[in-house]
C-alpha cells in the first residue's frame, strides 16, 4: 500500500511525525501488507482583494499589524518570517514602517541593496530570509520627515521595485495604527491575510480592535490574533506573572470570531536576541519560545492554505491583432 500526501503549507518539522502516524494507522488495517507513506509540501498563491494583481515573484503576502505601538509587532513579524523559513518556505520581509524601520537591526543585516539593472533593487538577506526596508537606504540617525503621499509612494516602490526571488510568503511589518500605509496596503497591495498583534491589557486591545475592524472593512481576511507579552517570566527564578492582565486577546477573538493563534511570553531573551540581530527562532531554535513561534507560523500557513487559490497565472494571455 502506498499513500502520497501533499500539504499546502510549510511543515518541515512535522513531516516525519505525520509519516509515522499515518504509517502506523495503515499498518493496523488487516491485509495492508507493506506500507509506504510519502509526505510533501507545495505552497501556491491564494486569493487576494478584488482588482489587485499579484506581485511578480511573490505567492502570498501576510500583513502583521497592531493598532498600538510598543506591543512587539516587529519582533513577532521577524520571528514569524524566520519560523516559516525554518519550516521549509521561501520567505521575505518587507519593512513597511517607513518612519521607524527596525527589521535591518532585527535581522542583523548591514549595507545597502544593489541595483544590477539600474531600475530595481536586489533584496538584502539575513538568516536565509530576503528583506527590504527604507532602513537600508538611509542613514540610521536620519529622520524620515515625510508627509503621507511620500510615505505611501516609498512603500509601493520598496514592494514593486525589488526583485523578489520566488517568495512563498512575504511578511509585511506594518507601522502601528490605521493610517496612510494601511490604506495603501488595502487598496494597492495583494494581501492574502492580516495578523493582529496585541498585548493583554485593555488599552492595547482597544486599538487592536480598531485595526482588526479596519482590515474587515477593506476586505482583507484576518488570519488570527497573537497575544504578545502574555506572561512575564522572571530571568532569575522562572516565576510566571501576568503583569498585563489575562485573557484579553482570547476575549477579543471570541467577540470577532477570530482565532487566537498563540500567546508569547514577556521574556528578556526575546528582546536581547532581536536587538542583537539574531531573533529567537534563530538564536534558540529548539527552545520553548521558538517552538511557540513555529506553532503560530504553521497555523498562519494552514489558515492561508484553507483559502481559495489564485488561478490568474493559469489563464493564457489573450492578444488581439489585426490580420
């Protein structure tokens, strides 16, 4: 007996367990004989907003958003990207926070991107993940004193004028709030789904709810909620304390029928590792927090795989000529 299984999401760490579990079940069937189980992964493009075309070289775009600043959204975005890559996907990060780009630091990338054709930029790379940020193009201490139209134009240029290389998932690290960048993303960027990052306390959840509602209004599916800084872990004794409250994101998920994808601790190691350019998924790949990030990443990928596929590339181009 031979069984072939094709997963529509990256799950490199789960292939062997899936293979063994299915093999065990099949061998228990009377008369099954010799059993062969083959598990593979194939990631395809999925549906986006109506009237918005896919970006060449990118299959799916995940927007990581928060209504409020300071909730660890950029750290979650970086670790999510690295977790998807660790599970076998080709991943890129677009730092859409034009005023406060942080992905170059978090991904440990220095230098400026090259332009081989004089028109487009080659993506930078860190820990096996492609990346593009305004932070690569300006001095670290240079403030972006730009009005909204310039900021949105910069975002579109970073996205469309980068030569992305066969990306399964582009993780977009958005600035906090519901302003120009978010509106441009909704209207002109083919977003597969959005991820909302919040902390448990009410003051953060109020703004997170606004962010969630904004994506609903513009027709972008919510993939789920991630509760960051859910519980504080003492670095000395390991004592756990919920200093920001408890259950806030879970209640929010129930109110809007959105899945709580995971809860991450407030751990000094997460901050230190991100600041050093080696986020947790890379710095401690087998640790507890890295496993949480990978679980969230797999769940995000599953939610995307459940969406309708985009078949626009399968249709031939029709050309009308005078004959």
